[in-house]
DNA sequence: CGTGGTTACGTAACATTGTTACTCCATCGA
DNA sequence: TCGATGGAGTAACAATGTTACGTAACCACG
C-alpha cells in the first residue's frame, strides 16, 4: 500500500496474527507470506522487527511461558497444600489445552521449520515452576509429603504432567483410558509417590476439582 | 547414472539413508534431494517406493516402534517385579537416547515439515507397552503394587517416562537436577505411587541398575 | 520553513523445499 | 523377436525463508 506508514504496533500485530495463524492452522500455516498478508504488510516486516522467523517464534514462546506462569499464579494457597498442588496440575493442563499448538512449539523443541530454541529460552520452565515448588514445600511442612528438596519433587511432577499433556495433544492416549482418566489417576499417583497417603489424595483431588477455572 | 538399474533393495536403502540422515543432521537435514543424493538416485524414487515423504517418515516411525518393542522385550522377568518395571524404564530411556531424533519424530507428532501421523500409527504405543503391563501385573501379584488395572498403571508410568525423555531430549532439564537425577528419583516416585514401600524401592532400583544394557 | 539522515517498508529476486508431468528404456512374457 | 509394463531420470511447478536494493516518510536540526 502506501509506503512508510510507520506503525509502532506492527510488531505486536505480527505477534497476534502469528498466534492466531498458529492456533487456527497449526505450525504448517505459519509462514512469512501468510503472516504478512494477515496484517496487510510485506514479508520484510518480519525481518525488520524480529530479524527472522526464528525470533518471532521465540517471542511467541516467551509469551506462552509468561501466560503459563500467569495462569499458575492464579492458584491460591489453602490449608490443603496437596489440593493446591493438584490445582496447579489442573491449571497447567488447562492452559495447554487452551493453546495446544503453542504448547507443542514451546516443548516440541526441534522441529518447526528447522527452528530450534536457544539455551536461555528453555530455562523459562524453571521460573514458571516456582508456584509448584512453593506448594510442594508447604505440603511437606504440613506432613503430607516426605522430606526432600521441593524443587526436585516439583520438577518430577512437572515432567509427568508434561508427559501427559504431550501425549494427549499428540493423540497417543486412546481408549479405554483417555487423557481425563489418566490425568486424575496420575495426579493421585504423583501425590502418593511424593509421600501422601492414598486415601487422603481422594479428598484433596475433590477439592482441586472444584477449583478448576472454566476458561483462561 | 545408467537408467533402469532395477534395485529391489532400493526401498530399504532409502530407509537406511533416511535414518542416517535423520540421526546425523536432524529433521531439517532429511530432504528428498539429500536423500536421493545419499543413495545415488533421483527424488522420484521416494515417490515410486513410498508415495511421498510422509509415508517414508511413517515407515521410519514404524521401524522405531518395532525397535523399541524389541528392546523392551529383552528385559527378563525376575522374582523382583518392581526391579523389572524399573529395568523396563531404563530400557525405554536408553533406546530413546540411542535414537534421539527418531524419538522426537515418533512422539513430536505435529511438526516435521507439516507431516502428521495417521490415527493408526500412534496405537503402536499400546502394543509396545505390553511388557510393562505384564511386569506391573506381576508386581501387583507379588503384593508390591496396589490392586488396580495394570494397563492404567503401566500407561501412567509410560506417560511419566515419556515426559522425562521428551524434556531431556529438548534440553529442558537443567542444573542442579539433570536428567539422570530426575530419572532415578522419578522411578522411585512412580513405584511408591503405584503402591510400593519407599524403602523397598531402593534395593529394587539397585537391582535394575545392574541390569542396564551397555548399548542397544 | 527547509534539509539531511535514519529507518521502515515494498519489490523483486535467489536458493531450496516437496511434488508431478513427461519421457525413456530395461526387463518380462509370448 | 516384439510389444507391454513399469521403474527411474529430467525438468518443471508452486511455495518456502531470506536478502539486496530502492523509496519514501519521519525526526532533528538549522
């Protein structure tokens, strides 16, 4: 169109259009030309604002981690720390299911048109994990979990959660045990593995269920 | 070269070259032209033998599942079924680390040049899981695990294992708790979550460790 | 008000990708 | 020996990320 229409919000417009393209058409639909067409500009805008498709995806990943952290932070601490841990699990999975394509890019790692995350990009997980670490520490203080480093315990829970979400999004969890069944069974199993009594996990699970946020 | 050199093993040669390309250069290095150059043929060979790059990757995934199943089948049943379960975990992780790129394609799912697995391709996991299901059932018979459907318990273990391997291959597990530490902590946690006593898992873990195969 | 510098953007091209139409010719059966 | 089959090479097509180049608008001066 008319040249030199300086738009300071073009970078954010590109990001929003990229997020929409990724969500609606998947990783294959996220191309420079379609992105440029979506915001009514040219492909070079991607390079002036981000220096390439890699950095644009990187920015989306950063935003994805920030949103995940925001969602995890909405889980309040209660007198039942195990229920808090489970509520964090629900929040994690709900956020992933709300943005499945983004989640796959965030953790799919290797392949998005040969795109690869940099070393620092992956350490966002550590920062995002903090609410879970706190809840695990409180569960140990309340005598529900075995004594041990909360960071290691929380990391193990995150690993298992990621495994579930990853396989769910990939469509690998099939009948008779679909993702919902596996998820709640895994939550109880994780709590028991951390030291809680099997029977106690039932009431905490019921509490966590009631705290699910409808959408986020 | 000289035309019409009919080579009935060309399909397998393509598969082998594709596996080598994938292993050595990653998903980005696996292109039709490089593949054709590697076996000294033309790009059309991929289409006459596989009907496209998708089906060739599909064939590689099938081979990957078969190899995983073969490796899991080498774990023999002993009088310590919990150690058997852990040994299966070691085998699963070892196979994944031996073929990291293939593993990412098998479970990365969405993105390999817009390639997506078909519905039936993912159900290979169910077949591959059988040795683990058997070991879990025997652990329950021995009174080490809680009563429950072994398929559900095994699936949960597989989910957690996949989470660990997936994050390890992606480089998300960082200091101070690297993948080795997380893996063994997770093994014990899984056994306790399934019903075993925490102290008993230590000796079973030691037994499983001794049974690690050097290379596969 | 005018002028130069900076910078954002569009145009067009390049290399590379998966894919396919067309052709050729070696092999197999009669 | 001759025709049919079908596997493979050549070359093209559309689409991808990326970049060189030109242009024009803004901003800071005088």
